[in-house]
């Protein structure tokens, strides 16, 4: 069997839906944005342990996971683990399912570097009111207070810190973390990075559950 070229693997995965594939082997039920069913990797009688998440970073993405036996992976891993296929055979199986030639691929393909760029994803826009509101609570922020109380040599220097905090649009999240906003030219947020600090100005890198 010839080696499967990367662009064919991408083409096959682009056409693949993990929910459709796993549904060929497991009865899945929609649960919100995910799907659940009985886990095929252990003796499962409880629909709900096995979760399929259709969303993924890329097409052909999406994951499955069992919260009892910890089976997990993407669509190719599912075929490899459940059907004991090799990686190339899993791609061939998907190619057959989605009517894509894998081993006799047409030669007149467009090389990846000349393929049209996919439409960019719509940009996330965080209303400036939310950004401004988070900045209003900066007085009570631990990291910003640490900055304010550094041994500045003049009061002008100390005052400058307020301007810097404002210019960087630092916000204060309700759980005590600082928000480093990314702001676009219209004043709306594009994203924000949340970081927790100790009162000595060091990052608190312990893990916390995300509370939104
Ligand atoms: Zn399981």
C-alpha cells in the first residue's frame, strides 16, 4: 500500500464527523452540545459515562472520553482502539465512508500552499462596557496594589502607575484574578488573559477551577 499523503489525510479529516463515525458503533444520544452513550471500551450499562464532543479546534476534530475507564481520543483513535485498525487503515475507512479516494487520489490536486485560505473565524468582540467595568474594580486588585506599593522614589512615579494600569486596561475579575485585556482600536476587547497573583507580586500558578 502506498503511503497516504498528508493532504489526503487532511481532506478525509475535513469531511469527517466524529459523531457520525462513532454512531456507526455506539448508540449516541444528544445531550446539549455533546453526545452520550454507553462506553464501548468497558462493560458499561450506564448511558452518560461516555461523552462525544463534536467541537474541535480543526475539522475532523472532536473527541470522545469515558469517565469510567478513561478511554479517550479523536475520531482516528476511536477507529484504532475500537476496530483495531492501523492509522492508515483508519484513514482508508473514513475515506470510504465519505467517498474520498485515498490510495488512488487524483493527481490534479491543489498543493496545500496554493489552496485558498479558509475564511477567517469571526472575531470575538467583548463589549467595551465589560472591559471598562472590570477596570473599575482595579482599586481592590492585589497585583495592582503590589505595583502601587513598590518603593517608588517620587510621588510622580507612584502616580504614573495609575496611568500605566489604565493604559494597559488591567481589569479585576471577581475571583481575584487580574485580566490583561487585548483591546482593539474600537475599544472592544478581543480576548483577556486571567492571572492570579500573590501579595508579593509573584504569579500564583496553582490551578483553580474556572468560574465564569
Ligand atoms: Zn469506558
